[in-house]
C-alpha cells in the first residue's frame, strides 16, 4: 500500500504545499500518480484529499513524520496490507521503481527517509514507541528497526520553500 504523508503545516512554504502546482497539477496529485503505479492501494495520511482514502496521524496530529508513519502502518494493518511504501507529499520526483529499490522492508532512501518501505506488522511497535514518549526523530526509529539505507545516485528534491519548485 502507498501512503502519502501530508499532515505537516507547511510553515517554511508559507501556504499549503500539497496544492502547489507542478506541471499544472497539485503536488499531492503528482505524488499520488507516481506512487499509485507501484502499489495495490493508496491513502493520504494527515488530511483528506478528493478521490483518495485518508487516515489520521497517530496517536494524534503534531507528532511530525513518525505520527504520519504510525497512521500509515495502522491503516495498512487494519485494511489487510502487508507493507507500506511511504512518500511525503513534498517529494514529487519519486522513481518509478521505488518499491523495488526498497525491497525488502524495512528500508529507506539514504538522506531522505521519507521515501521508505515498512512492514505493516510494525504498527503496534511504533504506537508503543510514541506512547512511551520515545524520540520523535525518524533517524532513531530507523536505527531501532535496523532499516536498510538505499542510495539512489542522484539529488532528491524536497519542496520546503516556494523557490524549491
């Protein structure tokens, strides 16, 4: 299952970056199209979006990327998916072979954890991690899970400011 992490506040961008246009399409739609071709299902985490299933950050909004990932893993587990291929809504240039690059899970793109692949079975572990007040740093979670870093061999665009478009 593909999960688009889209629960952030876009503070550095100065507006809702999910709606920022790339080639005339909202950035979230660009990510959805590229992710959809690699997954059996698709969900947006942290917001609603027309035409797509949605789920909340867990255990609550405001926990950053790990809250989004926790929501994605829980959604996958509840809906019968074995794995999650995660991508933030502000990283639109994902490779057509991202799922294959990140197999087997858990794995992530080195220096850009947002493109990552996770077993849905980790949902309870991440929920407990967050409930215990453990670190919210994604790097600490990657280390705990022995996630495998993967190099893509090219620069990865992350849209944080309007000039990044």
